[in-house]
């Protein structure tokens, strides 16, 4: 019985680590958004007022996906 | 002079790391700051009748009180040439209104602005007030432990009910405006009669409208909770100087998340009231400000 509890705990921690793996995609996505904004800004520095708020919005959208993974990990650790 | 301050800050930072968790583990001392306990659910502070008041609810009340006090004091003796507080509040309102008008156009900006500005100010003030020193230091201790187990105030965004309530308000706002402008024809977005692909797209539209509830809630909740955890952990690991950097990050995140919540509600509302005929007119309105 004790071994079963230990295996369940080990599985829980593995699951938490796997939930964190999704953040790799989010990191790449954020880099792509930033890179697109930098390219546009480099081509046309006067368009700063048009690019900057849209970039922040796109960053927040992408970040939210990473937050979903983080919330899953937190839920697993503390509730499950 | 600057060099002296930098050297002093570096020395204090190293002292902090040594006194904190890493140094304590290496040198074998007791932890200087107690191990932070992370709670997902809010903790109860007191009960009125049968109604449980949690520390996040108390903190939301405090934020509301501060907002009302600030705006009440600022608008008491309003003059055409504003004084300092009124000028500051006017700057905030004008900046928000410019943003809303830039996305929604003049006609809808006036009607939508009260709700959107309230969402922004409420979320931003809740996030920023949680960085004040009274939030982590005032609380109740349990019997037999010498550190705080239940804080008196806790950032209202870390309780999932507040982001959920705001998400429900935003959802109802968007749908009501969709029905107001299009009447029952608003349902034509979701129920498209035609080939199966059109019907499938309509179904996806319907699901995506409801998923907004989940995404709004978890975006704000996750950011606020993760920010609180990061601050606790950094204060636990390195006691001084280094957490200041993370307080700066939390100021930025609070402001950005408020802006994103308002901006997304605004964009979805614009999409809900858009009639597919006058896209070009709306685009030129947005560019010409």
C-alpha cells in the first residue's frame, strides 16, 4: 500500500513537470511575436504608435496559453 | 556617489542571498523567512451571520474604497483648469478614452467607456495595491506557530471568483451589445445554414464565444497567482534587494493584464457589433485618430 502511494506521488510530480513542458511552445511563440514587431519597427520606425499596443496585446494572448499550463501545474501540486 | 550606492546594493544583495534560503541550507541555519505556504483558495477572515468574508473579498472592498476615495476627492471642486489630483485623474481617463476610441470608433466609445474603464481601473488597482507592505505582513497566526498563517489582505485577483465575475460581466456585455445591434440576426453568426462546413464554422464560433469565459478568467487569475507566488518565493530565497526587481515586474504585469482584459473585451465587442458591410469605414475611422 505504501508503495502504491509512493508511485502515485511520483506520478503526480512527473505530471507537474510535463505540464511545464508546454511553456516551451509559449516561449517560441512570444519570440516570434517580438520578432515580427521588431521587423515592422525596423522597416518603419514612425509606425511605433500603431505597432506597440498591438504587440502588447499579442504578447498577452500568447502568454495566456503559458498561464493555462502554469495553472494546471499549480492545481496538480496543491489540489490533486 | 552612484558607485557607492551600487556597491552597497550589491553587498546587501549578497547578504540577502546568504541569509535567505540558499545560504541557510548551505550553512545549516534556520530559515530567516518562514517557508511560504501557497493557498489556491482564499482564506476566511471572519463571518458575518452566515456569510464568510475571505481575505481577498476584504482586499477587494479596500480597493473599491480607495478608488472611490481617490475619484471622489478629485472631482469634489472641479474647475475648468484642473488642479493636481483632478489633472492626474483627467490624464488617466483621457488616455483610456483615447485607447477605446481608437479601437471602437467615436460612436461606441462613449457608450462602452464606463464599463471598460471600470474594468481597467478595478483590475489595475487590485494588482498594484497588493504590492503595498501591509499585504504580506498583517495577518493571523495559528496556535503554536510563530509566523502568519492567514493574511488579513490578499490580492483580489488571486481568488478565482474575481476574474470569473469580471469575465461573466464582459461576456454578458459583449452578447447584449451583439443582440442590441443585430437583433435576433446575431444568431446568424452561430447558426449558418448551408453546406456542412459552414455549419461547423458556426459551431466553432459558438464554442469560441463561450471559451472566452475560461480564457479571460484564467489569464487574469494565472497572472495574479503566479505573481504572488514569485514574490513569496523570491522573498524567501533572497531576503533583500533582489525581490525589488520582481516587485517592478509585478507592477508591469498588473498594468498589462488590466489593459489586456479591457482591450480584449473591447475587441470582442467591436467584432460582435460589426456589420460586414461597413468594414472599410470602421478601418478608416480607426486609422484617422
